[in-house]
């Protein structure tokens, strides 16, 4: 058998650049049209938001480019294909919405680690998401307020009046201060995260300044400067408002440009990864070829082998139809180590005996079943 070379393959020449440019152009056109129609042909657009607008556009384009790079990777691309296949069924859509409710809205996966971390993560995540939703709606001109009479405002979204509210009503007060409420959530969550990073000895060892501390400080800077704008307007008669506004705009622009590259990148990625639990839960489980314990879905193992084969990293068990990924992680380690020391390893569930192939892999030593059958038939 020919010696297998394990060399990773790259993308086709120009594939990433061309697809990233195409997707970025499509996103740019959609953004332009949304601003144009949302602001009623720029009639209601506020020039004071230009700085935020350009930072938002650049941030979205960078996210589109990074998502393009992510989906070009064979494992991610395969995951998307399988996810869309599963979502075509009613059961798949039901599972998807259930996952969204549990993992995104309630964030149960974090609360399982500890109550403190759950509350901290919930406050930061939903505070940031609400802030981004309000910021994008205002900055992109999708939403504005029209004065109907001296005491009444109409809330307009994409040129469509949604409802009216009194200038001094409780609803108006809640809407006017929407960014303040979401900012308070972020502020509380960041303080809890910093307390944990100071007190938890395990976190002290693992954390890094650029990955753990800087995002929190950046969120705090955005939140504090934004809250100070309200303090200046309501209780300081506008003193220092211009300086605070400039400082706030700078921090928001830094945040938007940092979003596609730093730790906060997992915010959009979390929505993209909603298909992962469905991918693991809705498919038939596969038993290990050695011990018989289920360890993954048959579809996942096939996709792993497909992705590795496309990257020229496939690790088959020579002279069989098996692959190292047909063994669970424990059995892979055991079989590899025993074979490296010259021992023959029995794959009990497959009725095969394998040995070291002399090249840091496995090959058939003795068959006890049908060597030409597929792994599932064995």
C-alpha cells in the first residue's frame, strides 16, 4: 500500500477573496437599501450619527468576511449543509426553536456551571444584544420618532407608523431610556465578571489581558460614557455633554471595529451554531468499533471522515474499511499506544485484530469477520 502523506490542502486560488468580496458587496447593497428606505430616502436621517453609521457598516462587512472564511472551512461548511437538511423537517424546526429558547434566550448552558456565572453571562449577553438592536435601528435609520402634536410622538419603523405615545408617558420614558436599561445590564454583568476574575484562582491562571480583561473594560467604557450622557442631560444641565458625547462615540466605534475579531465575536457565532445541538441529537448514535459504546452520531463520523479526506488528513485503518474515527476517543488512544509498543489490538465489535503499520498508524493483522463489509454491517 502506498505511503500516505498528511499534507493539509488549501482553498482554491482566489476562492476566499472572490466569495468574501461577493458577500460583502451583497451585504453593502442590502445595508444601503435598508438605510435608504428605512429613513424614508434619507429624509429622517440624523447627521449626528454619521460616525456611528460608518463604524457600523465597516463592522458588519468585516463580520460578513469573517463568516465567509468560517463557512469556507470544510467542517463548518459540512455542518451548515447538514443543518439545512435537518431544518427542512418539522421536527428539525421544532428542535431549532427549542435550542434557541434554551441556549440563547435562557442560556441554560451557562447556568449549569454556576448561578453567578449564569446571571453574569445573561446580563452581559442580553444587555449587549439589546444595545446593538437599538443602536442599529437608530444608526441605520430604520426607526425614528415623529411629532404628531405638541404632546404626542409616533414611533415609525421603515416608514410605517407603529403606535403613538404621550411625550411624558411611562412607555415613552422606557423607550427613551432603552439604551440606559441595557447599559445597566451590561454594567452589572461586567462588574460581576471582574469580581469573578479577581477572586477565582483558576480564572486568574487561565485569563489573558487581551482575551478576558480588555473586552470587559471596553464594554464598561461604552456603558459608562453612554450613561454619563444621560446624567449630563438630566442633572448637569448639559455641562460636559459635548466631551462625553465624543468620548462615547470613540468607545462605540472601537467596540464595533473590535467586534468581528475579539472575544465578542462569539455573539454572532452563537446564533450560527444553533444547528450544532440539533446535529448531535437528531441523528442515529454510532457504537465504537472496539468497545461498542456510543460516542457520536453516524452522520457526524461520516462528516469527520469527509472533512479529513478533503484536507488530505484522512487516517484510515489500512486494509480495512475502517477509519480511526470509527473508534471512540478512549479506544483511539488505547489502540494507538498498544500498537506502538508492538501489541496486537482486538477490535471486539468488528471482529478484527489490528497492529502498527510502521508509520504511526494501524493496519489489519488478523480478521475474524467479513473484511469487505462496511463498518455499519460489521
